């Protein structure tokens, strides 16, 4: 962006998305601090939205228990929708936990519409496939915790993440036999 385009952007008072680099793992606290400062300095019309994208992931613990965990898509970054003038820039920049406003040279540069749409698309894609993260891999040794072969150790041959089962090689009558076992019936060693 040229200086003229940046100056025009500052003067047009259009709300755009800006990226803030924040202190690691303090994204939520940074947004809270920003909201308090916006009220204090009466900038409600200038800074209108905040974004710290997260998705839920489903994981299995080693005991087979299914756990939902919230994961940040862009750790160490917060997105702010605002106009950008000297006063807004000063308030944002001097908010606790904000390291810097991502910019080029000396003026903050907003995300383009295409960049923001790509971020939204990335969030949707991550949410769509974040349903299950399986801790098992082929040839991991697992213990079966239910049925006739309980507490025996066997290798995994294959995994079907969509149907939530593993093919485990079990010795029956001196021969290795492939058996389908649900994820909740096996544990990693």
C-alpha cells in the first residue's frame, strides 16, 4: 500500500479488520482489556468487533475416554474490526498484552476482504474436520480393555477414523487374525 492509500484509508472511517500480535496465550485477556479500554475512552463507534477464532477438537485419552478440547486457530493473534486513526491506534497499542498492530512501515494495514474471507473459510474448514483426532496409528501396540482378549497387548494393523474402529492383529489358535475393535475398547500402552 502506498502512503496515499493508507492516508485515504485512515480518513475514510470504514471499519476494517486489523491483526494484533499479543503476548502468547493471553488472547482472551487481551480482548477483555481492549473492551474495557474502548468503554473508558468512549471508542464504541470506532472499535466494533473482536475475533479470536477457536475450534473444538475431539480427542481420546489413553484410557479410551473421549474429551472435547478448545484449540486456538491463530495463537498469539487477535483480530479487531475498527476504523484506524491516531487515537484508536494509541489506545490499541497501549493496551496491556498487545505487542503490536501488524502493519507495513509506520501505519497499520488492514486485512483485505479476500484475506478475511480466507480466514473465515479456514475457520469453517477446521470446525468441519475437527470432530475427531485419533491417538492411534498403524502398528501402535494397544491393550484391549473388554471381551475375551481383555488385557492382552496386540498391534494395530489399520485405522478407520470415520467409523471409529481399528483393525487389530490377534493370535487365535496359533494364527494371527485381524479383528475390528472400536476405539473405546482399546488403550495405548
